[in-house]
C-alpha cells in the first residue's frame, strides 16, 4: 500500500511539476517580451525627433538574432539532444531505444530555457513539443530521484529503478506537457499513448491520465493566479483556440472540408519532403561544425524579422475590424505597434517641419514616402497627429500584416481563427501562407528548442481562411463565418504534417469545446492523413528515419510474410559457457556490439541455450548496483592482467534462465509480434536440436521498413547506424 | 486500397447502425410510454366519477408486470445470453473466450426488444449496457456478412472471416453503443478499450473512435429529426446529464468530495456483495427452471410499482420548486401525474358530495383520508377543485416522490442532478436511496435485458444531494448549489460499483461538458475505486467470476511469482503423430476437452513438438470451409466405420509449424504475459529435450485469481466450469 501511494505521489508531482514548468515558461516569455517591447519603445522615443526609424527596426532584428543565437548556442553546446521538438526522441525512447543524454539535466535546461529564447527570438515555432520533452525529463528525474548532473549523480531516493518504470513515468511526463500546453488532459494522454507508448495497460494509462489532469488543472490555477484571480481558472492551457460560439455545420459543407483536408495532406507532405531534403543537406554539409548550427539559427531569426518587416511595410492591407486580442502577448504587441506608429507619425510631422533632413536609408525612405502619399490622400494629416495609426494605415484601421507577424505564432493562430471576415485581404493571406510555410520548414530542424504544432496550425488556419473567403464569395447566403474553415484548415495542415489522428482530434475537440464539430475535425484529419501517407511518412517518423533510430512500429511492415528469421538474424553467435574464463568474457564484451549472449552447457553433445546473459549484468564493477547507470564504467576502461584473464567465473547467478527462443521457421511478422508483444531486446534463434545459431535484435528487425512513395509500396533495407 | 476502404465502410456502417438502434430504442420507449399513459388516463377518466382510484393503480401495476414478463420471457426462452447488461460477456468475448450464442441474431432481438420492455416495465435499469452489447452483435453481423438465424446462416459477403477481425468489430460496436447512449464518443472508445479490448493498437482504436463518433453524431441527428429539427442537433445522446452552467469548485470543497467518494466506494462494494449473494442464491435455487426466472422478473416489477406508489401516497414531500423537465418522457410523466391528481381531486369532490360510497380498498382509503386532512387544513377545498394538485400536495406544489419514481431512471437522474435546492426533503431522499438501492440490487441479474449505469448514477445522485444539503446547512455562505454534490455522488457510486476509471471520467466529463471539473470527478472515481477494491472486485468482474469464465486480466495476479509452469499445466499431453490413424484422431477429439494437440515426429528418439494442431481445423467435414462456424458439425455426430478408423491421415498441411513453447522453468507471470502479449490460446510446455510434457490453456491460468477480502490479499484457485 505504501508503494502504491508513493507511486501515485510521484505521478501527482509529475503533474504539478509540469504545470510549474509550463506556467514558468509562459510567464517568462510574457515578462521578457514585455521588457523587449519596453526597450524598443525607449529607442523609438529617443529616435523620435531625429527621424531614424531604421534604427529601432535594426535594433529589433539585432535583439531577435541575439536571443536566438544564445538559444541556439545553449542547445548546441550544452546538449544537442534538446534540439527540435523532442517528440521523435521521446517516442524512440519509449519504444525501447536507448537515447543517450535525452533525459539528462542538461537537456532539461537547454530545452526549457531554449524554448523561451526561441519564441522571444521571433522564430516560427511553438512550445508544445519542448513542453512534452521537458515534462518527460522531469518525470524521469522525479522517478529516479537522481539527476545526472555533469557526470555526477545526485541521489535522493530510489523508488523506481527499473527501466520499465522510468519509461512509464516519461510517458506521464510527456502527456502532462501536452496537457498543460493545450489544456487538453484527455488529448495529452492519448497523444502519449498514440505517439509514444509501446505498451498499453489500463493501470498505466490511468496514472498518466491522472498526471495530465493535475497538470492541466494546476497550469490553469498558476496562470490564473499570475493574472491575479487564482480561483477563476480562466487559462485552461498555454494555447487555447478559445471556444467558437455556435459552431454548427451543414452536411453540404462536408465536401469543402474534404477539399481542405486533401490540401492539408498535400501541403503537409510537401512540408515533410522539403524538411527531409533540408535535414539531409544539413547533416551532410552544415552540421559538421557546431558554430555553423548556431549561425544558421541566427540567420533564420534575421530573415524572419526582415520578412515580417518587409511585408508589414510594403503590403498595405488596412482593415477597420477589431483584431481578436484576448491574448496577453498579443495585447502587448498591439500596444507596442501603437507606440511604433505613434512615433512614426510624429516622425512624419518632423519630416514635414524639416524636410531637408535626410537621415533615412532607402527602404525607410520609400516607406516614408508611401506613408506621406497616404497622408496627403487622407488630407487630415495634422488632425491625425494624435491619432493612433498602424503601420501605414490611417484612421481607426490597422495593418493586418502586423497582426499576423508582430506577435507570437500562438497569437497569430488565434487571430486567424477568430478575427472577423473582413480582417485579412486575399493577397496578404497568400503572402503570409507562402512565407510562413517556408520559414516553418526552415525553422524545424534548426539546433534550437522548437515545436512544430503551432506554426503548422497557423499556416493551416491562414489558407483555411483563404478557402473560407472563397466559399463566402461563392455562396454568400450560406456561409457567414470563415472561422470554422480556418479551424479545419489548421487541423488538416497539422494532420498532414504529423499524421497523428486520435489524439489530435481529441486535443482539438478539447480546445474548441464542441463535440459535434468533432466529427468534421476527425474526417479532415483522416483524409489529410490518407492523402499525406500516399506521398510520405509523417514528420516525426521522417525524423526518426533520418536519425537512424531502430524504432519498431505497431504492426510488422507489410510485404515481409516470406522473410524468415534465418534471413535477418545476426550470426554467428558468440556463446559463453556457464562457467567461463574471464578473458573470454572480456573479449566478448569488448569485441561485440551485442548486449546479450547465449550461455550454453559445457557438455558438447547437448547444446541447449541454458540462459541468456544481459550485458549490463556483466559490467564487472557494477555488480553491487545492477541498475544501468548512464555514466557507468565502460568495459574498455577495465584493466585486466593476464592472470585475471585466466580466472574462471560462474555466470549462473547472473543469467536469465528462461530466455525466449525462436526456431528457424519463424517468419518476420511473427518475430516482430514477439518483440512488440513482450518488449524483447534479444531473441535467441535455435535450430531443431536447440543449438543457438543466431540472435535477433531490434536493429535486425528495424532494418526492414516498408516505404510508400508515390503510392507504390516497396521494401527497403535500412542501414541502421550503430549508436 | 479497396480492402482498406471497405473496412472503413464497415466501421462507418457500425456507427450508423448503432445510431439507428439507439434512436429506435429511444423512440420506441417514448412512443409506447406515451400510449401507456394515454391508456391509464382513459381509465382514470372512466373511473373518475365512481371513485375507484385503486383501479388505475392496479392496472398500472398490471401493465408493468405484464410488460416485464414478456421481456423476461423473451430473454429467457429466446436467448438467455441477452440477460443483464451484456458488458461482462462482451468483455470475456473480447478477451478471447468463446461465449456461444453471444453474438447471435436471437441475442440481438432479445436484447433490443428486451431493453425497451424492461424500461417500460418500470424496472430500475438503464439501456447503456444493452446498447453496448447489441452494438457489438450488430458489428459482428455486419462484419461477417452472415447472421446465424435459428441454425442457418444467411450469407451476404465474406470480408472479415477471421476471429481477430470480428473481435475488432465487436469492440467498435460496443464503443458505438456507449457513445450513442451517452453522446460521448471519446468516452465510449476508451470504455471499449479499458473494459473490453485485450489488445491496444493505434489503427484499431482510430477505427473504433471513428465508429463511435459517427454513432454519436448520427444518433443526435436522428433524434433531432424525430423531434422535427434535424439540423439543430440538440440530442447528443440518449442520456445526457445536461450541462451544468458555471460549474466551479473551491479547493476547500475537495475534502467533501473525498468523503463522498469514500461513501461511494463503500456503498458500491455493498451493492456488489449483495448482488453476489443474490446471484449465487439464484444460481443455486431459482434459476433451475426457466419459468421461475420469468416470474421473478414479474415480481420485481410489481414490487417496484408498489414501492413507488406506497412512497408517493404516504410521503408528503410537497415542494413548489419547478421540477427539471427537459426530458420528453419526464414531461409526459408529469402530464400524466397531473391527470392522475386532477382526477384524484375530482374524486375527492365526489367523495365530499357522496360520502357514503365506500368503494375504496384500505390503502387507498388511508391515502384519501390523509389527503382529506390536508385538504381541510388548507381550508380552500372548493377553490382548489379546479387547480392542478399533485399527489396530496396542494396549490402549485407537487409531490417530489412522484418526480423521482414516476419516471424512467434517466429522468429521475436528471431531476436529482438539476432540480433546485429545496425540491427534495431529507426524508424522501433517504427513503428513495434505500428503496432504489435495494431495487437496483434485485434488478441487476434478473433474466431481463437491463443496464446498471443509470440506476447507479441515480442512487449516487440522491445521496450526493443529501450530503450537499448537509453542506449547505453547515456552510450556508459557501455552498449554494447541491447539483455538483449530486454529480460527484453519482460518479462515486458508479465508480464504486463498476471500478472503471479512465472511461467513466471521460464519459462524465463529456456529459457535463466541463473539463476543469474533470479533476474532481477523476479524484472521486479514483478514491471510490480504492475504497471499493479494498472490499470486493467490481460488479462486472464479480459477474465474470461467478459465471466461471476464464478471463485473463491485464496483469498477472499478484503473489504468484513462485508458481511455475509445472504447477499448473495440464498433463499428460495427448500427442498426435504427423501421419496418424484416423481412429486415434477421432478418439482424441471426442475424448479430450482441449482444442489443440502437439504433433510429434515419428522417430521416437527425437521428440520435437513438430507443430500444434488447432482443433477447429480437424472437424473433418469442415475442411472446405475453415472458418469456425458456430453451428458446425460436432465431432460426436460423425459416424466412422472401423475401416475408416484404420486409415491414416497426413496432418502436415493443417498444423501450425512454429508453435510457441515454454520450458519448465517459466514462472506464472511470464506465461501470463506470453498469453496476454501474444493472444495465445495454447502453449506447449517442453522439457529440456523438447519433449512436450504439458499444455497450458487460458483455463489453467484463470484458475489462479488473487482475492482481496477485507484488505487481505490471498490466492484462490478457482474451479473453472467446462463450457
């Protein structure tokens, strides 16, 4: 009973911890963003009278690039495992692959601090993937009660020591992270189960669900407390699409949704393909030197900022509609934009007063001229002096591009989902989609801590809105609102990129809070997955594939029914006798890359696989502490004298007496199911007389992978990197 | 691609079919209930002037008893497998146990028609369990394209022929049933996975989820269409708790919730224990004759009606609060009650006019007298003549007991959840809880089609409300609303009875539509499960145990680490040679109750288990149709001449060449995981020289079951019935 209680306590702390983490990241982003805007405001104020608008813009870029460089350096030099969303790695880990450094404290710090810096740096990225990863790391740390801290272990207590338990905790941590990010405990749990967990078990899922629920609730509580009303619980998650009031749909709208879904699948595959090419290019040329990685991130940040400002200053998409601005950061951004324009208009007045002063550079000049023209058109220049104008827009209107670009991707997503019909023009939406899509592709895979959820949703929402505008044009009587098209577009785009189905449906349903619209979301995710799967695998799977991790999927690959165990087993087998010379054991351990060896009986007439010896039990010095410590002694570091080598050692106490075996007639799918169903790492292949003639490991199985390219299925034999 | 599409099509039809089923049952209940009330109204009208109120009451009882008898007879004589909720049986089936007749058309008819009759018969039962069962049957029928119809098979097409596929479909059907019943597609899916499915697989869950979503949506559509507004979609499920507006809670309320949860666990175990005793008693004495089963059901119906009327006429709990009556049946019941009282008041007037007429029986007389006293107290007898009064209550008020009893359990549940604070007095709530609890225990296990969800929820809501009243008394400043206590009570009671956690949480969250209250529901379900598990197993597990079905749970039973395969395997083994005499095969098949036999090589020096022969492949006449047909030829019906018996038969083409084997050293948990992980039905136990020395089947494993009684864990060896 004590054990049960303490295990629940750990799951509880995972939830609480993840909530603190999520709330901390959110609050840090908000506070620092505020400081950033304050700073830039000062510059504007100072620059005001000298007419040097290019200065604050350059400073803005500089700040972004600087922040991004710091973030990239943190990830690259402290723990490269913290790059990207982390979900593919967590997935691999939960699948049973050992990923060194994934759950270390360094990765935790790089991930959490890194994601704050990435978002502040203005990159097109979200914080959901990193949230899941850092939740997982924290869970592992809480479970182990021991954190690998720069080579040393900090021991607290030792409740969960075996690999299996830690894996369960990591699953809970990842679920809590997603739950805290989206305010979706059910969706988070299912995400963890669908994307990550290899073994489903009611007890485990219940505990994971518990953590996720606690995380969701506590995040809500903490963020509400930060805003000063802890009992009102108005912040169900970091990202919330906000409920759509009266979300209804007609059956005749379903074809439109299917069209949107198909486009989502197509563009999703395009995203995956482009990112794949980019990743391969990076692996080949760019990521050989660490400083190149860091510089690349800085470059992306500068390009993002340039693209944003260029679009904002050139596209004059003025709208009088009120932007949807319930998001704290968005609000601050709007205030900042107000400041910026305020000063810009003051600036103008200065220009008019003193036209000879030419302190502007070219682009700035052009912008100023355009603004001047508009001002003159307006004819109420002096009256407008005190008015708030927004980037070249006059009167009460503001530049819609700034609503999309001068905010975090989350704020942008919300605006795209909820802003009224007229807010964005077709041209600005198209430009936004193209540029944000390219930035998204470029950003994902940088050596920074970044998630792909929010940018994908934002891209999808933008082109979904575009299609919605088309529908409104065609059927002006029927369609009144483009928000639902934007929502379906967002779902389809994300589905087309990730190919996750159950959990995404549930997450989006939980975010919108409408169950009957769930059917539409489900159908669009289904179709975008089908369309996408026709061309490529999902983004995470692509990631795993490119990094050469031997991941076993849910089902044995197709087209392998006629591959037998004799075709893919590793042979010959190194066998040990049950009483063996130390020298031979040493040679085996240092020479082979396997981690398990069949032990056979000495009598040569009956070769029975007496047992199988897991490698980690033979680390010689580690016998007093059988838990596989990440920093444990390497076999090559052990010095053995010749006399030592001549000693014999009885392996009987350490070996697994009842290993699973397969006979030569086992087919690939059968062996696959044995591995998946029983969570094996090694399987001894025996012939009819029970002599061990081969070993099968995950890597042997993962070699075979079915590839679907352009609708054709073919088998591929991967070269799995030895790691 | 065609196969994939058709498989999705089948899952789609399962959703649609279940929706039609659910809507059909709902509409049938409503229409017939309406007719019933019309009929009784006529009697009241006729009886009106003669002052024979006892007549309609007796007729009401008679109608209820009659309907129940028909329902019970239908279930008992047509297909006894249709009795009860069906979920334990579906669970066993999905676990891999063959339950004959479970998925037959007879069971389908008995289940669907039976549940309508049970509800109309006024039993304390719901329609969610039967919904899940009949959804499962329909799914199996749709998948097989063949329905066993009184011994013959109706073949339509043959897409899904193997057991595994059918099982997946049944899981989808069960999920759709729950989803349609509660309007909870996510909860339904999780229910199916948690309670039923033995193997979790993303692809499968996605398809199940799809069916459930379609079912939920279509039910909504159909019921809305029935009410005349198909596009408004106002009926998300058959049972919907209706959303609680502004459901908030303080952290300090959590201790109260925990108290409620603990009570739920206690009363839940009490329910299970009482039902267990009753079931054993029934199995021993009552259910030997079929007509006794039918009579018992009729008796329960009469007793339910008597209890209801007795309470309504004796307890004068008058309230002026408006009952919550958005439910169609409830509305009709209220109209009917109005009629009843109208006539009763007219009746009174008659009495006053003609006091010498003594046509009433005793109970009725008493009631009349009480009414009279109240009338006289009121002092406005004549003015009240035209007013609508309700069962002894005067003025605008009505009898709260009638709100609870004169409706379906669903309507009762809704009233208890949503009625305002003052509606029910403490005394009437206590009486209701006690009587409804006893009726619930008695009803579950009758030979009628009935579910236990709704009665459990109603009981819990009643005592939750009671506790809520106490809280309001103690802290009049804080607590204003008792609805949330009723909700937590309902959840705890159901959790205490069923011990299902994840899916119940999600179902209730989906029903109430509030995610932040989900934490409270989750905690109360968790605690009620813990408290309940301390005393007994859950109701469904108890059912399975009593019926002797060899069900394998998720985890190996505790305390069995030192039980080895040699302790529980069946021996000696009947082995067959790979070329064997027909006579020996015949003897094996007719003599043994096993379904698989190891085939060994002829050379007596090397005993290798050459393969294993599944029984259903040797049904001799069945070779041209290897699918195991329920009505296939029995081995005993085959006549073999002595000459036939001397023939030899080559078994090589039919045997499984790579059977799974276990060595003698395998421990119980290990064998358990092999069975669970790989879905085995047989495992050959071999010694070191690979001679088959034993067989392990599910029954051997299911023999061992850990029992927790009064907090003490002990192992029990069950005697598993051979079926």
